[in-house]
């Protein structure tokens, strides 16, 4: 096949991400859409957008690997699906070497993945039972504050006196937010407190190593969360160029290597 391309699809419960790379592992096309109610249709739409950006067509796709919540719902995948953990690790190792702690904050879950110096996974933790500290939590809190989700990052930066939330539970946190509004607290201070709650929730899941990478849609759209994390852990945090696409890029790298099976 002339000019083959390799595709990675990360089908999350909230967002579908597609990455297209060339045979040198360079990202040449990508797309993100709300997953909606038909994962297959959304994945196909993201694929077409990504291929158009890459200046190629489906006939040049040599292999495609899917990952994420809806990874089994993609009929045009050419290889067996990979786990999201493996794809996140592969995507991060493409840019960063040595021991790493990967903090992934997604729409429905959080993960801390630790890699040893050779890139092997040494541990993994995930919040499976509660949406607190995820993108869904931020969406719920934005709704309580009657704010557009995309406006929260700039508001949090404006805070001078953060309002800390005492609860990790989404329902109870919502009650606390309403009480803070009743007390006349500044919205910017409440939003920073919400961001703080997200970070604290994630950091309490597991210890982290010296070198930390953050990924996921929440990080991509709220860079102030990265800055706050750096302040809380007392050291710099590394970011991939496209934090939300890390899993999709990892899947594409598996496709390039011809590795489809877990």
C-alpha cells in the first residue's frame, strides 16, 4: 500500500477521539466529538474528519485499533481492541521516557497509571464507583452555577479566595455550591474550589512518582487544573501536545506496530 496511515480510536462514554498517524508515527489527522447514542456513527464521522485533515482516504488505512468504553462498537476496526490503560501508557511513552505517573481525568472516570523506567505498567488505580472528580462532575457543577463549561477555567484563574468543598460526592458538593451562592461567595472562588476538589480527589487515589504526566479532556480544556496540580504536588507536570488524544494516539501506535491483541 502506498502512503499507508494508521488509525487509533478512543471511544469514551462522553467523547470519541480519533487519531491518524503516518508510518513514522507522526500525527497527521485527528477529531473529537460527543459520543452520543451511536458509537459507530460517531466514530465513523470522526474518522472521516481525521482522514480529510490528513489528506487521505479510508483506502489508505493499513490498520485501525480501538480502545475505550465503546471500543467493541466500531465495525471498521481492523485489529482486536486494546485496553484504554495500555493505550494511554503507549501514547505517553511516545513522548516521555523514564518512570512516569500518568494522571488521566476523563469525562466519566479518573486513572493513575504508573510506568517503570522500561515503560512497563507497575500499578494502576481507577475510580469506578463515583463520578466525583471527573468531567461529568464539572459539567454538573457548571450547571449548578449556570455557567458554560468552557468558561470555568478563566473564572478559576480570577479567584483570590478559594471556597473549599467539604464533600467529594457530586450531590453533596452541589448542595455546598448552592449554599456558597446563598452566602454571597464569588463565583470565581467557588469554581476554583471545584477544581481543587477534582485534583484532591484524584491525588488521593494513589501516590505518584517524581515525574507526572496529565492527560484527558478535562486537562485539555482546563489548563488551570494542571497549574493547580503543580502547586499541590510541588513539582512540574508534563503534558502531551494533545492531552485529550493520548489514548487514541496510543491505539494508533499499536496499529502502526501491528499489535492489536491485548
